[in-house]
């Protein structure tokens, strides 16, 4: 989900997830909308993003 910081509800969600700048990523726990498993800040290549997602899936 891409958050629009100009919208109050989305800005509040970003704050709850610990996302304060762009680009930033919050990887959420399966079935949960606020439990952050991992965060990443700054641009990620497609490969780096896939590796993070694969590692989180493997933890399950």
C-alpha cells in the first residue's frame, strides 16, 4: 500500500508503523495491520525487496 502523507488517516497509519520518510517500507505480520515485522528505509532494488520478503516468508 502506498501512503499519502497529505491525507490525515494515511499519515496517522504511517506514524503508527514508524514510517516517517519516503521511500520507506514496513513489512507487516500476516493477518495483522499494525504489527511490523521489519522496516526498511531508502530505495530498494527489486532484488533486495524480494530477498527481504522471501526471508520473512521463510520465518513463518
